[in-house]
C-alpha cells in the first residue's frame, strides 16, 4: 500500500478501532465464537469506518460495534442504510396483503396499478414475479442513466413514477413471467409502488403501519427524523470518500430505501426464525416458502434468498448495498440463529457473516472452529 492518502485513511481507521478497543467492555462469545475479535479484524482488513455485528442465538442477543460514528462507538442503535434488504420488507407487504385477502400472488401488476404493462406472449407480469425476481425484466431501466439530472452518486434520485410508467408500457419481458430467475431492482421498486398505490398511501406509511409497528421496529425509516439523525452514520465509497445518502422516489423506494439499526434488524430476523411468535405469522411464513429453484443449494422465496446448508437446514438471507453502506441479514430457523451485519463503507459483508455462522454451527455440533 504505497498511496499516502489511502495509508492515512487506514491509520485513521486503526486509531479509531484501537480507541474503541481500549474502552470496550468484554463481549460475550456465544458458544465460544469471539464476535468482537472477528468483527474488529474484519473492519481493520477492509478499512471500515464502523461495523456493527448482531447475533441472536436461542433468543439471546449479542451486539458488537467497532469503529466510530459521529464521535462515538457504534452500537445496536446506530442507523445505517440497508439498501436491498428493503426488498424483503416489500415482499412481506405483499404477503401481508395476500393473507388479508386484499390481493393474490397471481394478480397482474397492471390490474393493481391501472397502467399499461407490456406483457410477454405467455402471460402478464404478476405480483409474485416481482417478489421472486422472475418478471423477465432487466436489473435496471437503462433509461435511468440518460435522465438529464442523473447522478451516479445518487442514482435513483431522478427516477420517479413517470419514468417507471414509461418502462412498464414499453418493456416486454425477456422471458415468460415466472419462468426464469434474474435479479431485478426495477421489479422490486415497481412492487413497492404498486402496493402503496393499491393501499392509497405512501410506501413509508404502508411499511410503518403493516410491518414496522406490528413488529415493534421503531428505528427503521425511509425519511430519518431529527430524533435519529445524530445516530445516522456517514457513508463512504470503496475509495474511502464520503458519499451522499441515496434518494428514492415512490417508484424505487421499495427496492432499497430503508434505513435501520442492528436492534431493529435483529427483531426482523427473529420474526423469520419464529413467525408464529409475531402478529404477522402467516405473512412471514409465506415469504419463507421456496418458490423458485435456483442452482443448488440456492432458491428464492418472496424477497428472501434461500440456501440449504450442510445437514439440510435452511437459511433465509439478503444483502444490501448503497453508495456508502453494506448490509447483510440472515435467519436460520432450524438452528435458532439470526445474524445482522451493518457497515458504512461500500464493499461486501457476507464473508464476515458466513465466517461467524460457520464457526457457530460447528461449535454447536461439537466440531472445531
């Protein structure tokens, strides 16, 4: 590492981490897994300004924060952008509407929005196709990049309902809806927009009323209120430069517009571990049902990516990323384990999550680290 700017950034990160280590209290190690040292080593290796690792095992929570946010060590209540993890909330909104009898998974999107939606020769795009990434649509609408006010630092800011309507009317699915899995941000955005439109409200109001309030998640928001602003981490891109928070309009907020904390996200994964213990039992269970068979051991539920683990147990997971944030959440119902990783620098958090989960499952099975 010869770049002096990058070297200074690393030194600054290490100083923050060292200071946090000096003041930190001993952290429990569930089943002997050293969460604090694993989180700290990962943050140092990847030059992360901050990282929060949350774990729930058999109903017991442990949260580790390393680095610094606004002059303090991050903790369970530090706010981060969670990016595409929002898609699982959007899928849960769909499942909730289905369990209430308000719509069905097979309802065509055009019927909900009342707008022209180009259909494939084999049939229309349905709500279930949007929630399972089988719409036949691309990952993004390429027209977004040609908007007069397009800004790669805040890419969705100019993409609103009019732009989405034009995409829907003109884009014929490349494959028959439901036939092939291809991850699509625009599909998740359209689903969130359609559900809010059907309910006659905004996505923010709908998710607050039907998901966040019932689950007791008071620290998950689209628009950050003054009461949470002091706990909102600044995001940094892959080079270590500060980035703007991303802006989502009604047409895109359902794909990635939520901000949350480790405390709230642990509540969310606990709901997936034990749906029956929540007010949304039927809806949560519906999101976890396998619907699309991917390349083994992967599959797709409503919103959740599903993975069959060694031994046959299942894991529901999703990662997320914006210009300056990375997130990962997973629920392992049969193992009674949930994990959350939040950080404020672009990159990847899955390696840490899988390392912790692998160590934990091995320890419980009586195997070595």
